[in-house]
């Protein structure tokens, strides 16, 4: 699979949103036209998986699983959110980044087989590409306490605060989105 697959898909989505003013948040004064625009412009592409094995989380609860893993890691894992290339298309996803800048996905950590697990859901294999932003765990904790949602980027309850101003102008906490490489 081409390394730019996830970026290409998100670019098409952004272009469609920007052509239709009713779906373009920039028309309402936001810095980004949509979540995909935010991730495309601010995210880092990750393609390497960590060699370490971590305890799997709950199927379909990626944001929660990543938050729990990062929270319990004593600073060894960083929470990351964005899009991951599933077996057929990029989807919103949460995962962690280890100290070496590699992906730790405690939700999509299966071997890709179609064997059922206890609750009837499959555990997919890790994605081939991840495009996302590392968020300080303190910021993630603050958002989770203030909302009913698990996702930081798609924070509709607070009218998508991350999309309002450029990320570089936002003070998320003392530890900003360090570790980004472009």
C-alpha cells in the first residue's frame, strides 16, 4: 500500500467539505474546515509498530483504550488521536506512541484472523498507516472529564475547540504536542 494512502483519502474528504459551505467549518470562522483537515495539516504519519506487547483493550473502544494505556504507562506512552488505515479505509482512531516514536495499538492488536472473541466482535490486525496528533495526557483527561465523549478531536459537545484556532496557537498544557516530526 502506498505510504500516502491515508493522506490522499483525507485530502479528498477535505476538498469535498470545502466545496460545500454548509459542511465547511471555516465558513463559520474555524481555522480548519473539518476534523480531517485538522489531522491532515497537524498530524504525523506513523507506520512503525512497537515491538513490545501490551495488554489488549476492549474492542471498538479505541479512544478509551489508548487513554487507559497512556495513563497507566507512567509517561512511557503518549496518547495519539487521528485516523488509521483499516483494512478498507481510514477511520477515526486512538492509539499510543512509545518512546521510540512507534505505534502501540491496544485496540487493533489482533493477528488479522476472523476468529470471534467473546463478545462477538473481531480484533483486527494493526493498521498499516496512522496519521495523528499526540496530545498531553493532562489535556485528554480534562476533555474526558468535561464531556461524555471519549474522542478529543471530535469534541462536538464543546463545539470542536481544537478546530477553532491553529494548533500552534493553542495552549493545551505545559507539555504540548511534542514529538511531532514533519
